[in-house]
């Protein structure tokens, strides 16, 4: 079970980054910094993809750990 902590911490970090990027994107868009808002949106999408990837790669491990 100790090996799950790094993945959980990574997910929490990605969630925080994603949240901050969402706020930054809103700020940039609100000030009409269109290119900056776009680039932040791309980073936000990357964080979302990383979260999904993290969840998918963790699913088989969780299933295996539950059966032990």
C-alpha cells in the first residue's frame, strides 16, 4: 500500500495545478490577454490529460491491491 502514496500525491498535485491554471485562464481572459489565456488553456488541458492518465494507470494497481 505504500507505493500508492506517490500516485495519490501526484494526483493531488495535478488537481491543484489544474485548479490554479483554471483561475489564471479566467484572469487572463477577463483582461483580454487572448494569447496568454489560450496558452494557459493548453496547460489546463495537459493537466486534465495527465490526471486521466494517472487515474487509468492506477486502476489496475488498485484492483490488484484490493484482491490481496
